[in-house]
């Protein structure tokens, strides 16, 4: 559990450090592309949340597969 805690601390620290930089990058790209603030902010939100959603789906699918496989039901 110590390693998991340190990994969470590392992820939180890097997210805290990179979040303002990414926000400025998306604002700059939005200005250069000439899109409204709502569009680039929605893009930032998707970019920021997408990795967590992908990992959640993968872990959910993996957990479902392992659970059904270990129960010996014969179904995948």
C-alpha cells in the first residue's frame, strides 16, 4: 500500500504542476484557431478526463473477465 500511496502522490503532484500549463496551452490554441472559449475549454476537459475514463473502462472490463473466468462458469 505504501507504493500505491506514493504513486498517487506522484500523480497528484504532476497533475498539479502541469494543469496550469495545459490550460494556457489550450487557451493559446483556442485563440490561434479562433474558436470560442467554450470550445477550447470543453476540449481541455475531454483531454484531461479521457485517460481516467479509458483506464476505468479497461479495469472494469478486466475485472469482469477475471471474475467470470475464476467462477468456472465456462463463459468468457
